[in-house]
């Protein structure tokens, strides 16, 4: 009636690969949704791209994780399991913290062979970390271009 439109954020996969529900990740922090809800990808490429338009709010010193803010929703992309232990080795950044990014912008690359040689899984998680700002999440794990549709609380 007053022209208020509910905000939706469409989130794509940050990396090419097989998409799965976050509950299938072999790490309880993610599978039990301790950080929030989302999905995971078994990467088939070594490039991480922005999953939506927003601001890069975190680029971990160890380059294994990035976070975004889009319309008040916080989104974490975490590359691999226990990869923080690599202290940045095997990762390269193409963006800087505070930068405004568009869906598809190249953010990071990672050396698949090196990470695997260190005994680390490549499973990459995308997590909405501030679920209190979310009215609903619709998952479409079969569509890499629109894996999540997040309805933002208004």
C-alpha cells in the first residue's frame, strides 16, 4: 500500500563445483549451523568470486575467508576446512577489505594441489552469519547462479 518492497538478495555460488547443503559439511561448526545457514561447494576451479553485490568487510590475513555485507546481511565465504592453519600459503587476493564488489568479481585464488597436499579439504562454505536480519532463506542447490534467495527483514 505504501510502496514498501521487501528486499531479497540473490546469492550465487562463489566457486564452480558441486553444490551441497551446509548440513553435509564434514565440520560441525558449519553442518550444525553454528555460524548461520548457507551452502557448501566442492570446488572444481580455483577462483573465488563475489556471490552478490556488496562491500567486502573482511579479508582474513590468512586469505582463507572473506566476508561481505549486502543490504544489512552478512555473508561469509570460507575456503576449505582447517585452512587457517596454512597461514595464507596457497592463497592469493585480488580484492581489498572495504572494497565495493559486484557479483562475479574475482576475489581470491587458491592452489588446490598445495592445499590438498597439506591434508586439507577444499570444501568451500558460504554462510549467512547474521540470521537475525533474515526473514527467510530459500535454497536452490541446483542453480549455481541463484543458490540462495535471502528475504531481508524490513
